[in-house]
């Protein structure tokens, strides 16, 4: 039940419910604020933040966020990665932006922000309309297998 194949299948099933229109947008105002905070409408994070480890360029993905993805991390999580000390959770203030593409068309943007009460998730269609926000089960269940809910990369190695 905990195998990588099972987790991938669970995420694909979760993505299928997204396609079916089953959305959990608990906090549309918060999602809009997060969209503005990271500069998603202009992709400002692309110039200001660095790419996530292992995602130095766009790469193919089998996750439900797109056929190809770009992942960016804010300075807070970049500092945690650079410190190369053992950690068991990402610091509050960490933000990760994942863009999902079909060819050259950005189809969605997923943003995770680590807050004092845990991760806040928001996912948007290609034009910035929020599909999910808050702590939707489709996000929390799939991300539970990651390093403090981050599946794309792990904690830094000391």
C-alpha cells in the first residue's frame, strides 16, 4: 500500500477527480492573495527565486500537475537547502511554486506555503483562477508521502 507505484496511482486518481470538476476551494480570497504575493500573474518568481533541486530546467512529470513542470522555491526554503543541516520540517515562510505545462502552454500553477499551522495549498488554472485552496484532501493525501509534504525533493543532506 505504501509503494511508490501505489502513491502515484493514488495521485493520478486524485487528479481524475480534479478533471471531473470536484474542487475544494475553501479560501478563494486567500488563494488570490497568495497568487499576488508570489507574482504569479507575471511569473515574477521566475526571476527572483531559484529552481528547486532536480528541476534546474523544465522536466517531464508523471504527477497530476502537468506533463512537464517547472518548480521554483523562495529564499526561505532555498536558505534551508543551502544550510545543509539535518531538518525534519521546512521552515515557516517556505513557498514552492510548481507550473504545469502541456507543450508550451501553462495549464496550471500549484503553490504551497508553509504557515505556522502547516502547509497551505492553492492550485490555479493557467489564467490564475483558483481551483483548490486551503487544505484540500486531494492535496494533503497525495503530499503526505513527501518530506514534510514536499514530494518533488527531499530535505538537505548534512
